[in-house]
C-alpha cells in the first residue's frame, strides 16, 4: 500500500456538474448527440468538471450484438473531437463500451482540452455485465488534471471500501464515479444505499466523491437517479434540476485530511491492525 498522501495545498474551488442522461440502448449515434449537447451546455455554463453516466454511449441493458456495435477503442477519434470542445481548465469523465481486439470492457474516459488523459476498465462487474464484459485488471487510476488529482471508479467499484480509500491514499482530491444504479427498495425517507456508501467513503477519507447516475426507464428497468455530489466532509451538495443536472462548487486543498487539531484521517490510520 502506498504511503498516505498528506500534502497540504492551497484551497481550490472546482465547479462540478453531473448530468443524468438517458442513453438509448444500442443507439450509438443518438447517444453521442446527447453527450455532445451535455458537453456544450456545461462549457457554456463554465463547468470545470463534468461527470456523465456509466455506459453513456450505449445504454446498459444490451445484447451482445448491441454492445459490440456501440464499442469503440480507447484511442477513438471521437474522444479527440470531444476534447476540442473543452476550455483549458475543463475535465470530462464519460462511460463507454471499450473494444480491445475481441474483448469488451465497461470503461470510462477522462478527457481534457489536450485530449484523453486516461481510460479505466471497471474491475468489479455487476450481475449480467459478466456476460458482456471482461473485468479490468489494472488499478483504478489517479489522474493529474488541470483541476488537481482525479480518481476514477465505476458504479459497483464504489461498494468496496478499499477502492475509494486506495485512491485517497494515492493522492486523489476528487473521485468521479459514473454509475448506472438499478432502483432497489429502501425505507421511506432514506438515501439510496449507494449514496450512503458514497457519503461514508467521502467522510472516511476526506475526499470529494462525485457520482453521476442515469435517468429514464430502459427496457422496463428503472434507475435510482441517485446522482450525488459529496464534499470531503461527507455531506451532499446542490439540488438536481428537472433536467437531471446537479451542480455545485467543491473546495479541496489545505485541510483535506486534517479533521481536528490532533486528528488526521490518513496519518491516524493503523493498517498493521486491519488485516
């Protein structure tokens, strides 16, 4: 395990947006148009970090033929086209079906004006995803961006506490989590369970966590629409509008891990007792 990163930097405020799109299952061109409209709107509004849903280019409940028809490579020209739509300080995180030879992956791309910075392949596959995709074998990345150090997870990855903690230990200041959360029962008045996990992970490691879910009903399957911007203190920020847009400012920096005069969520750890 890497040593805790407790670097003290000046406070920085980042304008973050999640846009709960409703991709059309198997319709790549329609989904590209939906994504590009979201990118242009975010750029017009001065958003610095735009997080879009998991599998935004394809939809989720796919046949094998649909998944392959929607698949693109990690170096697809489409990503450079989207990069050219960005301002110098903007970052986009977007989910897609990645093809590599005959293999398909549930992947996320991180893009800036300079082009693609990273592609991450989901390492924890949920339910029927195993029928379409291979699980990624590389660790979730921490990417240097114009906004700071950005960690990436995808949906079910977040439900393993080691994943966001590991990103925080490696210096992530914000963790972006494109998701497709199927609606599950919960008691009246309670947060969706995935949001509870995001809030707990953010507070445990003093790291902002940005979860972008999706909207619509896909082939009879409802979505949680649980998009959440969670600050390093573990509390949710902002209110989602009628178009599925959630936006807030997130401050990261100086006291990111120091939570009291004598306590630091990284240096107080005693990992020799945990396993």
